[in-house]
C-alpha cells in the first residue's frame, strides 16, 4: 500500500497517532512563505480533520508516487493545490505546497 492509501484510511476515521506516524521525525512542510515542523503540521491538520466537511483525502488526485516521492493535486474553492512530498525511510519527510487560482491554470482545471 502507498502513502496515499495509508492517508485515505487514516482520514476516513481520523487517527491522529497514525497520521503522525506516517511522517518522518524530521518532517517539514513549506506552504507559500510559511515553513512548519511536524508538530506545527500535525496541529494544523488535526484542526482541519475534525471538521465534518473536510474531505481532502477524497478530492486529492495522485499525480505520481514512487519509492522517493508523491505528488497530489486537488481543487480547494477557487484554487488548485499541489503538494509534492519527498519520502525518507518510507515516511513523508519534506513537503512543498503550492496554491494557484483556477483562472491561472490550463483549461483542464478551469473548465
């Protein structure tokens, strides 16, 4: 099973311990101009995951996944979100998240 399938199962019945365990202890994420540690990231996701309408795990498309990395893409409101994550020791190690307006995307996403 890949990281995406693991995360889908974790978010289906949110398990905060399993969510943290899928991340490497050195995990960091860059969102636009913000850099977050594993603790920061877990806190942000915990707050989102308890919202009844939060369905990232259902909307995210796996663009590519292999032993070294995974790339997801999904629509959030009027933006397209891309998350590229590197893996280390089979866990998520580094992530970069980018948001762009749908109006700035190729026609496939803006239709």
